C-alpha cells in the first residue's frame, strides 16, 4: 500500500536504508546534491539515476557502491 501523507512511498533501496541509518532528511540531501526534493525522491526511489557529479556526492556521503547508486538496489 502506498503512503499518502505528504510524500511518495519509497522502495527500500540501499540508499534509502543508509539515509535512515544516518538520520539524513530529504531537504538536507536536496541541498547537498543541489536538486529539488522531487528529483531526490526519484533518485532515492530508483526511478531515475543521478548525474555523475551527484553520484559522486552520494557515494561520499553515504559510502555506497556505484552499483547501489546506479542500479537502485
């Protein structure tokens, strides 16, 4: 069932799990990646891939592999 309270439902991707573990809010991540919040939700949910510079920032911030970032695993 999808969540309908102010934000889209997100798949449990490695990025989403790591964000929750580190307590990083979507607003903070959007500022860090210089993206809009909807764009961040699409990347975190695995519906689109980040540009190379954004992927590097995600990798530095979250310590994820390239596969986790680009494949949305």
